[in-house]
């Protein structure tokens, strides 16, 4: 009985159908697949994704496009088959054009966000789908999205949460690209990102995220990062990296940071762990013991690991 219902809903998703019928069919399909996730495979089997592709390529209705993209994301969240069955239908380039739409009537936050979420799924779910994303010049679409949100005045109509959500998803896509070493070497990925003009948007995006986090901390509020209905799998790590102090972890004008061994020997009151006072220097400040090499201490292991894990920061 449910199979027949799925087939009926797919039949209603046609470019020649009225706008209200298509929107209603999409919303009913989302509800049905949410209650019965196993029928996502049935939806794909009976050419449901092809029907969505046809509607996306022919309709000019904002409400229809938004509903179709919502349904497409619901179908894409399928652990059994992933996004491979979707990418071969040619729907990826149709969705990418709504991430940074050329037509101003489609420049709406809900439409762009649903399209960007689909791109994130394609980038992060499998190597095969990431290949399709790169082939469709998805890097250019993500770069344009970041530029619109962080480097231009075209986002004046977007609320802060809408901009935050779009920036989150865009950075998730970029993280998936630079870490998809099975598909493309990291050096080649970084070069593609640079050629796409991503350096300036990335710097502005990190400043944007840092500013939001610092403002939330100053007001003792939870960061909007934790308030999203579809939280980012990457952004918490990226935000922590963007907030790390520069100059080896200490402020400009201060001496070099103490090495882990110094931190273990010198207590908070200027005493060694064995209870004996540390020897002061000629200026009266507490110095490390003579055998230490902290004066030329490189960045700590945690900072070196964080830098190694963040190819995106090396690009910026």
C-alpha cells in the first residue's frame, strides 16, 4: 500500500502539474519518507529523483523549487544507498545553480540553504559523489556563496542566522574537498580553491564566525552555532582554530610561551613542583631552570596538530 502511495506522489511531481499540486506532493513525500525511511529506496527505484530533476530544470516558482530541494535533501539522507544514486541522474548541476543563483528572484535564503545542504551531503558522503561535485565546478558555486555572504553588500536582506547557516555549510563543503585525498591530493585541492578566488572570502568568513562567537561569549549566551536544526559537523573545530591566538600562542610583546616541561616544573606561584623556589633573573622575574631550552620553544604539540588538521587555514 505504501509503495502505491509513493508511486502516486511521484506521478504528481511533474513540470506540467499545477504549483499547488507539486508543493503538496513534495510535502506529503517528505512526511512519508520521514516516517518510513526504508521507502527512500523505493522513491529512487520509481524515478522519483528524475522527476525532481525535471521540475527543477523547468519551473520558475520559488515555492516549488524550495519544496523540491527539501524533498531532495530528505531522499539524499539515505544510509543504505547514499548519494550515488542521485548524482548519476544529473541533478547535481541543477542544484548547484541555486547556491549562487544568477536570477535575483531565486536569491532567497531558504532556497540557497537547501541547495547548499545538498552540496554538503554530496561533498561529505562518499568519494564518488565528491568526484561529481568537483566535475560540476562545485568549488566555484561555494566560493561565490561565501563571497556573497561575507564580502559584498548583496546580503543586506539576509538575517544573521541565515548568513551563519550558509557560511557553515559552505565551509563544511570546503573541508570535505581538502580532506578528500582519495579523490584529489590536498595540494591540488588547495590550488583549485585559490584559483576559484576563495582566499578573501575565507578570511572574511572566519572573521565573521569569530565575531559572532565572541559576541555570544561577551553576552553569556549560547553561540548560534549550537542552535541550528542541522548542525555542522565541521564548524566547531574550524571556529576553535580561528579563535586561537597567533604568535605561538602568546600576545605580541611577551616572551615565548613556556614549554610543557616548564609548565610542569614551575607552579602558578613561581615555585617548582618539589617546593623549592625558582631562581629569579636580574630583573627579578622568575626564569626557567638552567637546563631548559624554553627560550627557543617551538609551538606546542596541540597547536602544531591543530595547524596540521586545518588545510583551510593555510589557504587563508
